[in-house]
């Protein structure tokens, strides 16, 4: 009688991005999965949908938060910066923001299940992560990890933009991190590749910055998946680039639901 072939192990990973303070749902995001992957933006500084939430309205009130959102949405960035500067006058901005971010990080990192693989978003402060990442949380940026027999590559942060968020870097530095990964099965980044349909946010009605180096790497190395967030309400949530399935998973703050990858 022929031997029964060994049963192939089934793997499931949950992927989230743009958590923006949603610690309650983050604590449940790994349920039923072998691992959680987080693509950054843990911090909630300013909620474009609810002006009462985030560090900015906690310091200056919902009315001023709404004014900032309106100016940014109208792409009047210089006016927004001038308005913000008037509000921050006389306040130790660095100290106030760090205190608020630390409070959010303490809650959010405590919510991560084990194991979690995480990289930074453009609004995160990487220098603080080592203080809060517990055993079971692996932080990667320009590095790879093996999960269930697949190689996952991680690149965090965003490119420089008029928003001037904390973790924005130059195009060349970002491209070097992409290059360092080599060929991977699942390419995990905070920002999307430079494709208009993936970059346009339909609520603030603007294009976010995406990476040309990331797009080139997808075309060249052909990973199975390219996963990213950053754009919260994209014109297109997924598309194929060659043989690669590109998926925006940046809806966690509003939906509380991770995206599931199974193989």
C-alpha cells in the first residue's frame, strides 16, 4: 500500500499598515494567523476624518485641527505651516510631541502579538522603537525575514514631501534600502510604488509620493506580492504589475481589519 504523502503545512500571515492609534483592534489583529506584519504609521498625529483625535487636537483643539486639515487638503502648505507655527509659538514642540508619541507607543507596542514583524511609517520616530519593541517583535528596515518558507523584505519610511513628516528620506537612500533586499517573495513597504492609481487618495484629493525604485524592483525581481499602505483611500486598492500582486493594506485605522496572506 503506497505511503500517504505528508500534508503540506498551511501558513497565514495578517498584514496591517497605518494603525494610527488603533490599539484596540491591533491587539486582535494576529488572531488566527502565524504572524503579524505591520507596515508602519503607528502614531496618530492628526485624523483627517475626525478632527478630535490625535496629538495635534489634544494640544490645540479640534477647531484648529480642522483648519490645518482644510489648508492641507487645498494644498496650501505654506499657509498651513504658518498657521501651525503660530500655534506652536511658545511651546516646546519636540518635547510635547515626544511625550505624546511615547504614550501612544507604550500602548501600541504592548498590543503587538508574538510574533510581529514591523517596519516604520513616515510619521513614526524610529529612534524610539527600540525602547518599546518587546521580545517577539522584530523591527526591519532594508532587511529580510523568513516566514513560513517565504522571504519577506521590509523597507520603512517615506520620501520627502511638502508634509515634512518625521521619517522622510531622500530618493537615493530609499533606493539603496530597496536594492539591499535582493529578490524576495513578499516585498513589504510603507509607501506604494510610483503608479498613479495607487498614489491618489480620493478623500484629500491629492497624490501621495511613491517610489520609482520600488516600482523598478517589482518589475525586475517579480515578487509574488508587493504590500504597502500610506494612501488611506486609494483610487485602486490592488493591481498586478507583471506577475506581482500589489495590495494596499493601509486601511487598518478605520476598519480594524488586517489583510490576510495565505499559502
